């Protein structure tokens, strides 16, 4: 199909499609003349993924990283998960970071440092340090609840990983990492609101 | 204390403190001369909160909203939760949004639309629409796991809300809404990585 039809099919403007082509997050179409190229279903699907990532607040550099993982998926599911996670939140160097509290939680999750992908433990440590700087301590029963229930969620997610093809597994892991996070946060806020409504009333 | 001591105590530069004063997220100090003001412990605490929000990626407009909630807390815990949530992610108008899938999840969480604060249901609907546009369907058992376990987490969080003072409750709710989200996301990613490691090995 021509770029105009690709635009109509995907709901993405021609100007934006050309931007994604320049940024190399969308592969070139097949050249049919020096000034024209033709695009296929893979381009429609890829545009859907790109738009979803952009809508979820991922910047163009993050999109490029995710696309790279989609195009060159690592062979092991373990590496795939880690690379999907790193693609969206690239590890930052931070020598002063105190990993102690994060390591304690890792232990409670039933893992050790070999289970973590570079950057994941640092991301947790940074999040805990930000709480600490704000003078906010998560109450012990709440932290215990996070550990218990996020373990259960992770297990359910892993159990549902498609195994019929590498591409399906990659899509599931990458999109499940990035796009599901806003769903989880929105569900938590609504669940809190419902619990508050039941406990205190709505007025 | 003088602004230089406030800077040393809080770890925030004098220039940045002056910026926060101009942006009115930090209250003016007490004037002791036409060119000098004095600051107290409340300023140190407030700077801790501001820095934590900024580190968590909240923009200056969001910080101003959160500060407004902290300074004028609503009387009911129900309104407090909703306003804290709205302060950080202001509701966006979106007439085309299909609320159907979000309403179905709200029902499964045990709530109805009266339980939701403006914007919360729309945030969930937008997150679900982004998944849909990417051609990604959350498998039914995984969705069931989110509903069950996020309900449990919300209940644990609500049970731990401090009741000794309104200020303590406000801090808990506002910071628990914003600053705990990165902790939850980091824990989920690590828990997934541990589950993948146990299932598939690390190579």
C-alpha cells in the first residue's frame, strides 16, 4: 500500500510516518520507484506498537530501544524480559546509591542478585531512596503486601507467556512490561478509592 | 535559619530554593529585614517532599497541585485520595474515550462509578485503549490476578493510613500515591525476572 493508505489504516498522519521513518523506528518500505515506496501489514502493526508506546509516555529513544529488541529478540526468555525492561528505563549510573534496602526486598521476593537484570535493582533502590528523602516510610504490613501480591502477579504473567513463536513472546513481554504498567497503576488508584469509599463513606 | 543553612540542611542549592519560592511551591520565609528572611523546620520538610516529587518525575505544575492539597487538605479521606491522585495526573478531557472495558474492571474490583474520582476511570480507559491499539490483549487469568491482588494491596494500604493527624494522613496518601508507584513497578519487574529465572534458567 502507499504511504497515504498506511496513514489511513493506522490513523497516523503522513508527516508523523515520515518522522518515524527518519528516526528509523519504522522500517523503510519497498522501493517501487525513485520517489515511491510500498508498505505492508507489518508496517501497520509496527505503527500500532509505536503509537501505543508514545501514548504511554515512552520517548523516541525508548521506542527505538524497544523496536531493536523486537527486531533482534534475545534467545532466552530471561534475557528478553531484562532487555525489554532496560529498553524502556535505561539503567543510569549512580555510584552513591545505597542498594541495601533494595537487596533486602529482593531477598523477600525470593531472588538474589544473579536474578536481576542490570539496572533493575538500581531502579528499585532509587525509588526507595526517593521515599526516604521525602521522610516517607512504607508501613511494614503494606510492604509485606507488596511483596506477596506482586510475586503472585508476576507468576500469573509468566504463566501466560505465549510459547508458539518467539515474535509472540517478544510482543507479550515488551508490551506487557511497558503498556500494562499504566493499567496496574490506574487499577491500584481505583481500588484504593473503592476501599476508602467503603471505609469512610463518600462525603 | 538563613537560606544558606536551609540549603545545607536540605541538600537543595540556594538557586533552586529561590526558584521554588518564585514558583510558590515553597512558602516565603519570615522577613527579618528588607533583604533577608528566616526559614524553619517546615521548610526543610517541604523541600524534602518537593525533591521527592521532582525525582519521581512530577513536573512543577504537579508539584504545585500536590502542595495545594497538602496546604488545604479536604476533610474526608475519600476526597483526599481522589485529589491526591488528580493532583499528579490531572484529568484530561477525551470525549471519544470508550469507558466500557474500564467499567467492566471497576465492577470486578467491587466498585461502581460513584466510587471513582473524576479522571480515574478515564485514566484506566486510556491505558486499556493504548493496549488495544497495540493489538495487545491481557490474558484473562492475568487480568483476574491484577484485580485480586491489587484489591488486596489497596486494602492493606488503606488499613495503614495514619489517623493521628490530618497532616499525617495527607502526607501518607499524597506520597503513597506518587512515590510508591515507582516502587511497585520496580518490584513487579524484579519479581517477573525472578520468575523467569526460575522457570527458564538464566542463559
